[in-house]
C-alpha cells in the first residue's frame, strides 16, 4: 500500500511539473507524456482537482470528442521551489552596501509604515480581542502560521509557528524589531515578545495586554 501511494504521489508530481512547463494540457497529452493510460491520468487529475491543485481551464475542439484542458491553480505554486528569501537578502545587502545601516533601517521603517497604513483601518474601533484576531488573519495571508488565544488573566497571546522570512530575520534582526513596533502601533499598546524563531525558539510569541 505504501509503495502504491508513493507511486501515485510521484505520478501526480509529474503531472504538476508538466502543467507548470506547458501551461495547459489535456489528459491525452499527459497520458502520452507519462506513458500512462488515459483512464489512470484522469483519475489522478480528478484527485488533483479535489485537492485544489488543478482545474479545467478550457476545451480543445479537434476532430472527434472535445478534450478538457487542465492547468495549475495558484495553490499548486507552493509545490515549486522559490528563493524569495535569498533575493530579499541580496536586495538588503545591496541597500546596505550603498547606504549602510541607516539605509537598511529606513527601508524597513518604510515597510512598517506601509503595512500600518494597510492594516490600521481594519482594526480601528474594534475591541482588543477582535483586533488581535484580525491581525492574526492578516498575518496568515502573508504566510505566517499563527493563532491567538486569551490567557487566564485576560492577556492575549499571538503565537507565530513559522516565519516567512526566517533566514532574512536571522541575518537582519532589525526586521523583528520593526515587526514588534508595527504590532504595538496597530494595537496602541506595549507588547512583550518572549521568544522568536530568529533567535532559536520554536515560535514567535507576543503577550498583549487585554
């Protein structure tokens, strides 16, 4: 059973890779490319559709029966390696090479101000617990895996179990400082951060007064 599942997983990865390379393909084209029967390919495509990784993007009308064309969804992009962190580090290195520490600080401050402008209206005039929940949702959209909960004494805890720019933050801890300041500005209170991923913790944890 495990061998069969591995084989299915390998076939589905191959389908995703082909669609990534060619943009859109029919089941017959995928069948020919992978030397797998069309019935089997359609079963894999059905499974990938159910997982939200592919979708029917159109029809190809040739002689005979029209063929559905399949393409990748945005969700499928997560299966392909990207090196955003390396690019971000290189960009910050370039800024530092030109303007030194003040230029890096100014760049990160501009980012904080931009995020504040975007998020502040969503939190305005909301109770503190609602504000933290909205903030957690906004962070999740940016790639964080986070949750918020209320402690026994009423304080709120925002916990991030991953960091979308972990490697960058380890090299430029100023990012973490600007992030803390952003949360304090948004929630208009002093926040205590007792652990960070960049410093070796398993999460970033913020205690927010109720």
